[in-house]
């Protein structure tokens, strides 16, 4: 089982060429996200992470919205590459939006003032674990994904578009779909320089 786990971790890569196809049903995608949200650990068992899955037309709305926001701030003569990037994300099957429910974080800050400056950091740690769990699970089902960060530029529009609570803080966006091309080669620094073991 451990070998299978590490194989899944090794296979998870950033896939930027994605298509609107999916080798699994939308119901299976929902199941993966819900299981990940339920079982991914969090500090003090806060369970503050939130996920929103956008599929089909709703997925398209996200990247159209993001394109509009970026068009207002990126110089016109530099926008072509940005447009290409937006189009590549929009071409996918869906997007997972990752949030933190800040009311939970703030409640813990009040309850445990000694650690109040750490709770936002720990919340982002938990969210990062959730991102990895979902990303790896999607890869295991034959889907490619990448992680994007257009927050906070799009936060207000996203909350308004999907009537999300104001207390939800957007952390990341994960467009996914059937891979249109494999990931490129990846170089690794010597693991011996990154790991120390003392006996």
C-alpha cells in the first residue's frame, strides 16, 4: 500500500494542456472532493477548509471572469500571453476552488489567544494538504490539473457570482481535465541535501 501511495504522489504533476473531456463521471469527481474535504487533517480538527467544484458552463464563467479582471490591469500589448493562459484553463473540464472559512480561524484565535498568530498559517497548511489530496486523487483517475493563484484579484467577483459567504477566503484554483499533453521533464535536487537523519 505504501508503494502505491508514493507511486500516486510521483505521478502527480502540473498538467497545463487539458481538454474538456473526463475519464470519470461528474458524480465521481464530486465524491473525490467530498471525501478529501472530510478526511484531510487540520490543526485542532478545525475543519476550516472549503471546496467549490465548477463544471461545464460554471467552469467557463470562472475563467471568463478572471480574464475580464486581468484585462483591466495587464497592458494591452502584453495581454496575448495572458489570454492564451486563460484559454488553456478554460479548455478544461472543471475547476476546484479552495477556500478557508475565516470565521472558524478567528474563533480559534479567540479561544486560544496564545496561538492566535499561528492559526491563519496552520489553516493554510491544512488547505495545502487538501489541495494535494484532491490533485493526487484526480491524477489517479486519469485527470490532469495545475494549481493557480489569481486571488485576491478575483475574490469579490467569485463570491458574488456563486453567492459564497463573505467569510470564505479564496486560497487557490485548480483547473482540471483530460491531459492533452504530458508534463515536461522535472529535475530534482539531491535528496541527501534536503533531508537529514540522526540516529
